[in-house]
């Protein structure tokens, strides 16, 4: 290997800076130390330039009065820019934070002096714009150096350069190339802002690389491509949960004033091993499967309703679709065992084990191999490199409330008569029939229901087993899991009995009106975020709760402490600060 080649760790650091560079808009108030700023400026000055002309200058702007004048100009320009978009796009545009002129502790204006190097500059004769291109290299150098230092930079482009030049006394022969806001960011998001909010996505590499002539595909089958995303930042080995508690106790609010959201924020801090948790990618997984127990007429709906509802979800017409759209959540529809062929449906992830479970009133719902396959396929849903930072669980399956109730009774020793709820709306005689079917099944399989795995195999569903695997995979990656209602609660109960450490990722989204769900939550020692009587399933309650979890983490990450805000700490009960 050539000695000029970087070591693997050095290479990784370079690519991490490149892939992790972000256009920052939100800053913490602390100043950038002089030595750090000097290194960033040196990186800019070390940029390559055609003919060594070095056309750049760096105007470091700290004066707040001057920055306020620039900010007022930005607001005027931004109002005009917003007017060019359609009504819907205009609302979206207005929600974007496009500058941090006053939030950042300093601004740096990077300019190009078109007279630098004299009239004749080596290599500039046919392309006079090379002075501008060279200055752009300085901008990128500074941006990458800043990222390596943990400093954020944001490029302000909504302005009239001539006005800003006049405000700052920049000569006429000098052009502003980049107006950068600079400071320590509230976060470095894993996904760029405009991509995360759906404004525009980064195109695939193969769309912009050609071979030999325009539009001729360029394929590099023998090379590994660059990763599409920045690798997850390593956990802070020095982190202790007490660090998060200490920061939370000093945020600019009365202690405990955010209620249970504070405990949720601390839970995510512990999972991510940081005092500033980030939940930038949220996805709800809706797993579907049919149940053989429906042959005993335990539901108000016919079994084929499962497939019809999956089609409804794919078309965007379900409650979870509306909730996901409202809260900017990704949604995955997964066929674990629906009695329908979805092989040609592009909107459904095919993880089918079998077209419906067996009737557990007569025989075990699954074989051991089928159950293991369902668990494995559920876990595989998180194998993507772009795994979400928080997930919600949902399900669909006519008859699955009967399965969940049987699981709860077998696991917790509940009395069937007290545990059976209305499910999809059964009542009276139908509810009694449902209870009698569960009682008969528990009696039939009594000798086999000796451990959580046997309970899952005997009484579960393919979607419930898939949810167990999904929870296990999330726990292995320390991804918080927002449970939906009764059925996802039954899956969580099995997952926790199989491996108690999985409980650390669980967050209860809601308390279902199903009687057995409260018993499950008590067994898991979970207090739900919502208690609205929701018993829909689909992941709707999880989708409603995820924004609360994200908000709790944002308050933890983005609120200032009293020290950061320059505010005196309140007195404790004994009159001390």
C-alpha cells in the first residue's frame, strides 16, 4: 500500500465529514473559541485556486447591530420569495427556518476579489469565472473543517448582494460568494432539512454520472458505492443516565413541569447515550395477518376484511394513513400472513409465512418453524442501513384481538371473563362466545402453555410474531418503540418475557379500552402517553404518540439551560441556588 494513502480510520473521518455536513439553521448561544475559528479560517485559506490567485476574503461579522440590519433585509427578501410559490407550497415554505443570522454567535461573509492576481492569471484566460469557482472551494473547506470541529455553518442565499455589500462596506470589485452563519448547532440532523421535510430529495448517484458521452450510464459494479447516509455517530462511552438528568434539571423551566414527557426524554437519552437525543426518522410498521380462530365467529367482521383493509392502507385511505400524513411519519405495510395474494402489490412488503394461522380452538395456531420464520421476518424489517430512529407498531388482522386476549390470559393468568373485550365491536352473545372459545382453547392446550414461546406458537398470529421480532431487533439497535394498543401490547408482553431487556425500548402510546390491555401495561410497568379510549389498531395511536416523544426529545436537545441562557437558577426549597 502506498504511504500516501490515508489509514482506514483517517479515510472514515474524511467521508464522515463529507456525508455529515449539514446546512445549519438553529444554533446554541455559546461562542466559538478563537482557536477553533482560526482553524476553520485556515482551512478556507488552504483551498486550491486557479493560478494560485487566492481571490477570497473572510469577513467575520460579530457586531449584532450590523447583523440585525442584514436580518431585516433577509426578512424583506424572504417575504418576496415566499410569494412565488403555490398556496400549499407557500405554507410549506413558510414553515422552514432558512437563516440563523441572529441566533448564531457570528457570521462569516466569504468574498471573491475579481482583481486579485492582476490582469493575467495563469489558467484563467478562457474561463474568467475561475476566481468564483476557486472561492467556492474555500467555502467547502471551511464547511468540512467546521463539521469536524462540531461547529455548524449555514449558507444564507436569500438576499440581494448589492444591498448587503453596502451594509458591510464591501468594495464594488468584490463579490459576495457565501454568507455563512456559524456556531454550535442544536443538532446535526442525520437527514438534511429540506430532504427531511419532503421539499426535495437527493437524487441517486447513477442519475448524475455518465460514461464517455452525455446520458450514457456509468456503472461501477466492481466498487462499493459511498454510503447514502452519514454513519450513525458512535455512542458516547462516557455517558451516564445521570448526565441527562442533570441537564434536564437545569433547563429553563420548573423541574418536572413537562410531566411524563420528561421521563420519556430521559429514556431516549439512555438509549442514544446522549444528553441531546435526536429522533429525525420516524416510521410506523403495520403488520397484517389472518387468523384461523375466525372460523369460530369471534369477530363482527368477515375474515376477508383483513385483505380489504390492507388494500385500503396501500391506497392511503386508512386512519393510520391520515395520522402518518399529518405527523410526517413514514409508513410500511407488511403482509405477514394475510389470506390474499399481494405479490404484485408494490405498496406491500412481502413477509408472508402462510395464508392465515390455524384455528387454535382446534390445534396450535402455528408450527414452531412458522413462528420462528415470522419472528425473523419481523426483525428483518430493521435490517436497512437507513433504519428509523424511532418506530411505531401497528397491526391488522380480523380475529387478532381474540389471539391477543388468549395470550394475555395464558401469560398473566387473567380470568377470561374479565379479560375479553369488544374487539371489533362484538357484544352480548358474541362476546360470550368469544370468551368460551378462548376458555376452551386454554383448556385444550394447557399442557403446552408452559413458556412465552409456546404461548406465542400456540395462540399467536403471524403478525403478532412479526411484531415480537421487530421489538427484539429494535432493542438490539437501541431504537425506541412506541406501542399501539392491545394487540401490539400482547406482542410486547411476549417479547419482554422472552428477553426482559427489550422493555427498555418500549413506550406505551395509549391505553386501549380492552380490559386485558391495562393488565399488560401493568405487567410491563408502562404508563401510556395517551388515554383516549382508542381501540382501532392500525398503529393510529402509536402515530399520534410519536410526535409527543419527538417533542420531548426536542425540548431536551434544544432548550437552553439557565447557564446557557444567562439566567439565574431558581432558588431551591431551602433558598439556595
